[in-house]
C-alpha cells in the first residue's frame, strides 16, 4: 500500500498502528507460501495456479469409502458410510443369529449325508442390505432359487455360486477327492447340473425350516430356479433384507451359499426375533408356576351358604329388636347358594347331618363374563 508523507503526517496514532498491523499481516502471508517456509504437515504438491492441491486415487477412494483391500466384514467409511448409515442401523434381530448358527450345524450333517463326503459349513456374516444393491452385486454365473415361506405367505432367495455348483456336481457324480472341480465357463447350466443342485437346495431349505422350528414352525418350499437376477425379483429394490453368507467346504472344493430374506417376510415373527434369548418367548418360569399352583391348592377359602335374601327399608331395620322375627320366602325344597366373597360358586339342596345344617353341592355356577357384569 503506497501512502505519501503528507497523508501519513495527517493520520492519528490509531490509524498509524492499524496500518502497521496490515502491512505485517500481508508480509507474513507471503512468507507462508514460500517454498522454503511451507506449513509443516502440508503437502507442497500444488497445481499450476499455486492454490489447489490434487488428490491421488488412494485418497479419493478413502474419502468415498471404496477400499478394495478391505474385507467384506469391515465397516464402511467415508461418504459410503453416510449413504448406508440408515441401512446399517435399520433393526437388530438377535434371534436370527441363533437361527443361522443352528442352520450351520444342521446343514453340515445333511450335506455330509447327501454327498458322503467331509463337508464343513461355516457362517461368514449376517448383515442387512438393500435388495437392489444385492442383486447388482451377485457374481454371475449363479443359480438363484426363489423359495416360499408357506405360513408367512412371502418369499426369500437362496443363491449358490458357480464354484459350489460345479463342486456339488463333481461330488455327486463320483469325482475324485482332492482334485478341484473343472469349471466350464460361457455356457448355461445343463438339466443334470440343475437337478443335482436342486437336491442340495431342497436339503438346505429343509434345514432352514428346522432351524426356525424352536422359534416358529414354518415350511420353506422351492418355488423356482433362475439364472438371471432380473427374473428372481421378490421385493422392491429399496426394501431392506437380511443376508446370511455361508461357506461350504468339501476338501479342496467348495463355494458359497447366500440366503436373502426380506424384512417383510420376517414381519409375522418380528416380535420373536427381537428377543434376546430363546426362553424369553415363553414369558414364564414353569418351575415357579408349578410351585405357585401347589401352594394355591393349600389356601383356605371361606364359603358362605345363603339361606335367604330379603330387601328391607332402613326404617324397618332400625325397628328390629331382640326377638324380632324376619320372614323369608325360602322353603326347604329350594336350593341354597354358596358364595366365596361376592361371587356365587355352587348350588344345592339344604338338609341336616349330625345335628348341623348341611348343603349338598349339585351344580357349579360358572363366573359371569365382564360384558354381562
């Protein structure tokens, strides 16, 4: 800033101090962009204009949350974490973990009996995904089996990848152990391959039904098998679904099975799936219930035999004296009513036994309903 000597002389002391501060700030800002005095920790890779820093591909992927090296079980970060935050926190269903753990044990036994081979089934992950995103991520070729839950009147999806398909075909047709299955890419699956995989899918759906039995009885039946994801649409693309990834190992062979169940399918048993443990579904303790029942049977209950009832005015009651006689309309042939408190319990004829007035119980009086009361 250029100022003449006459103008500087006319300025006050406050204006001169402000001018000096402005010049000092301008000088410090020019020094901060000098190549030798760059700010520590700041990369000096600037663009041609000297004011814009260019990000490399790794920094862009980290910012957006696209990390190719990260496994599927790791948490998503960056912009993708913000996009999928609503889906990750959609709803926790604790009982589903128990159901799928039970499924793993059942499938291990069933597939061993089916293939006569050493089969190991493991659960990789149980997560929540959008249906459209999952269908776009299915590696093809694969077999997509649409199954129906009869009691819930809705559908689910079971996906078998190509590695497991060829492994099952090789094992069921007598392939040698210890040799990987031969894949033939670029052709559709034959009828024999489809039928053999359909047997494995039928066994898996039967085990899935058994896994849900302790929670709620349900029958899963195979509806159809597709190889094109477009023909296996069972819900809207934006709907939330539960995805269970299973790993099936048969020696050196194996592959993946993925079970996709929409939240709409699980809605009939949603309250049961929200429980924290299996015993919570009963809502009571049978040992305490039996003990309480036995103690209640020992409780003393006082019964009142009503010989007769009569409505009298207050003036008449106040006129009663010792020796006054009150007449009832009850006869010896009428049945008396036994009450527990204000609730009528039994009816029966009156008589005499061993010098006492006795009532023989002949009829039980059912309790009145609340609407009748």
